[in-house]
């Protein structure tokens, strides 16, 4: 599985999309033999993202559904958060703002539940940027405000008056 991931990443960086799709399909074929695993969920989400941008959106939705069903069997909130965040990138990429933001907010809630500040902060930054692009300035401010009760962290805050980005580090 890891080999297909590395080869697929290399192919993506070199803009060899046929190889990317091959690696994703091969990874899914291998992961399906193992049952419901994180690798299967991630590969399905990534293939769904790729097919959706191709655009083969009905097939993309099918793979996203498979990824969601797979994470439901795993009962692992952090893995569910990661799959939801990856699906959100696709939804935002095709302009489905409400679904993308809903996925990010769900991912952030899972991260709050398990205490993962790193994934929460990545999701919050993406959610904040999506709110900025859609003109939801209050949502943007709320999404980027530090809420996580972890230790040291780095949080990006948007200054609503000037549009400047301020960086604040450290615990509350």
C-alpha cells in the first residue's frame, strides 16, 4: 500500500495522471482484500477526488460513499476526520462550498473529540479560507479562532478590518 502511495505521489508531482489513477486503483484492489482499513478509505477518497475532477462525478460520489462506509466500520474518529477532510478538498475544488465546509466542520468535531490539534488546525485553516472566498467573514473569523484545548499550537487568525493575516503562537 505504501509503495502505491509513494509511486502515485511521484506520478502526481510529475503530472502523469494515468499513472496516478493506476496507483489508486491498484491500491484499492489490494486494500479491499484486507477489509475495512484506513488505507482503503484514504485510497477511495483520493480516487473519488481524482475522478471528480476528471470529471466523472457520479463515480467520484460512489468512491466517497465507499470511503465513508469504510470509516464507519473502523470506528476511529481520527481516521474519519482525515477522510472527511480529504473529501472536503474535492467538494471545495468543484465549488460545492456547503458540502465542503460541512465535511471540514465534521472533521474538526472529530478532532476535538480525540484531541488532535494538528489535523484540527489544518481543517480550520482550510475552512477559514473557504469562508473568506465566499464572503462569510464572521464564519471565517470563528473558523480560525483558537478553540482547541491542546498545548502549544500555531493558529492563523484573519484580521477582518484589513484582511491581513496575523500569526499567533503558543498556548492560551
